[in-house]
C-alpha cells in the first residue's frame, strides 16, 4: 500500500515520497547553545592561561608524560574553569573536554 504522502508521477510509473518531519521545537537547542557560551568562556580561560604561562604548560605536559591525570585536571582547574571538565592525552597532545548537561566543547591541542 502506498502511504498517503506519496504520489505517482505520470507517465513514469514511479512513486515520489516526501519525508514527513515533526514540527521543529528549538527551545532545547537554544538552551544548549546558551550553556555552550559558558563552556566557550571556560575554554577561552584555559587557552589564555596556557598561551600566557610557559610554566603552566610545562607542568601540564610533565604531569601528562607521567600519566598523572588527576594532576593534569587540577592544573587545568587552576585556570579558573567554572564547569566540569575532563582530559585525555597521548604523545601528540591533549584533549580537554568541557562538560555541561546539554553540551560539550572539545579543545584539541598538540604538543609535538
């Protein structure tokens, strides 16, 4: 049976169907964007401190090289980050994740 939103194209004997989408509700999307603004501010804080402080960058890299994740996270929090964060690292760089309930911001920085 052909769904009601499909129609035949004469004379080609071929059915065209239109996808039916629900009505758009953007309030959750807008809330997510609002939360992301705060995450971006935290990301800017981290980047500003890292670019201004060779000593901080050195401490973070040294802790990462020793696989001291808690130390890396503590050093990142010292930059003034207000929201939850996580980090992972490898010989090429660090991945900093800023977390809020509705959004995430990823900072991927190279150190090699």
